[in-house]
C-alpha cells in the first residue's frame, strides 16, 4: 500500500495509517488540522460539525486533545467512528475469521436491469458474493468492530484495481462512485474486466497494515446527525468547545449522495445513483448561506466563552470576498457574539481530481478559501492576546 506514516506523540514524525483508511472526496489533509491546532492558544474540545472522513477529530486525538464530530452522511460516520473509536487489532482479525467461516451465498437480490448489469461488470461473481455477505452481516452502526471492518471495506470497495490488488472492483475512481451506465460503458469501451479479489484475505492484510501505528489512547465521539442539531446530539459538550476546524459542503460543486452511492449501498441502502434533491441548499446561494447560519446555530451552545473557528470553504461561482463576508455575517448572527477575523484568509486552487482523470474531464475551476475567526463573548471584548 506504499504509504508513509506520521504518528503524533510517539517520538516520530510519521503519518498515522488510520488517516487513509478510506479515500474521500474534498478532504483536507491532516497537516491542515495540525497547523491550526498548533496555532490555537486553547486546549478545550476540538469539534467538527461536518466531520467527513474524520481528519479533524482523529488528528486532534493524536495531539492529545478531546475531540468530537458529527455528519449527516452514513459513510462519513462509519469512517470517522472507525478511526476515532477503534477496536483492538486482535478483535478485528477474530471477527474477520468468524465472518469468513460463516460465509454463505445469499439469495439473488432484486435489481433493475441497469443495476444488475453494473454489479455484474463491477465485481467478479465470487467477489460480489463475499461483498454482499459482508454488507448483510456487518452491524456497523452498533458494533465498533464491525464498523472498523465496514470502514476498511469502504476504502477497498472501488478504486484503481489495475494499480493495486487491494481494491475489490473493476477499475474505478477511489473517491467517488461513477454512475452505473457510464461505468459499464467505459469498462466495455476499454475492455476492462473485474478481477477476482479474495475479500477476507485483503481485509486481514489491511488490518495488519493499519495497526502498525498504534491508535491514540483517547477516543472521540462521533454522531450521525445534522450539524444543525449538534447541540442536541452533544449536550455534555455545552460551553466546552474551543476549536472548530471544519469544511462545510461546497456550494454548486458536488452531490454527496450521488458521488457516494456505491458506498451507501454497502452500508445498507438500496442501490440508486440518482438521488432526489430534497432541498437546494448546496445549489442556491440564499439557501446555502441560510443552511450554514443554521449549522452555526446548532453548534453555538457548545462553544466556550472564547473559541477559534477555522473554515475551509469553496465553490465555483463565489469570490473570496463574498465567501468571507457571508461567513462572518452567518457566524455573528448565529452566535450573537463578537466575531473577529484572525487573518485575511488564504485561497488555493482545487487540483485536478482523480475522478476527473477517470472521466477524462477538464480540471475543475473550483478554488478553496481558508478563513479563521475568533468568537468572543462580549465580556471578553478587551482580550487581545488570542492568537
């Protein structure tokens, strides 16, 4: 798997192997979190209301901080929970052995013609049976050992199988699931055939690889909930969160549920690549900023009297100046506190994505903006030492 490791608090500068359990679209690197933790003068709870693959929560734990996070999407909760509250290595291996020993062929699923064609082309028939068996038998929401195995499966479910034998699928992007009809057409045009993968053997190898770096001593709480309900999900964190490091969904950039449809299927949902857009908050500017204000309102009761909020945000059509002004206004309105920018922010282009390489598309014109705000109660307005 060829990855370096960077372990915090272990006398080395190596990267922890849990970080890359599952590739994830629009993720920031752990060095981004590390930098902002080092820049903070606070030592309270670190929180991420859009935790994604858990980089903020896990990196905070590696740095000896209390940490928690939430996300509305099951894939994010599975991955983050696996990393931030892992079982022991031996427990994982024992469970994999138990599952393999009980492997049986399940009844054929009722699928549309499109989905039947997709699954037949995406996975070797024997690999598909093993994947389906794990899908049916992993109680990932209620059992942390099963959740860890499910997270490993999500990371291996699809990817560049021509480059690594650790991916279960025909050749696909690592970060997103391309749509069924497109995938089948692309595989047929290029003559790609799904390889036979032995799922349980791959999982054992992955466990050995991941646990070569010791998990952090402390554990982080991860809840499947909307950021707008963070206060209700974490009542015991009221007034304790001093650092938020997060990246909300980007406006007019991606549809999460469409891009993660195959992983959502593995976690128990019915296979469907076209999702109904039940609201326009990620496409309509007015709705988007109202959504973010409501998200900050959900988080506001958790904030300590002084807190630092770092936001990486992006979109195709909004300028840095508009992003800054809207973020500042949403934080002021939601918290009812003094909100001070710590700096002018930083802008970087989004690099050509692996998904675009698969599709043959032009590089995305999206840019990302990093902003840092200090949120202060009125009685602390004279404090000038916050960094």
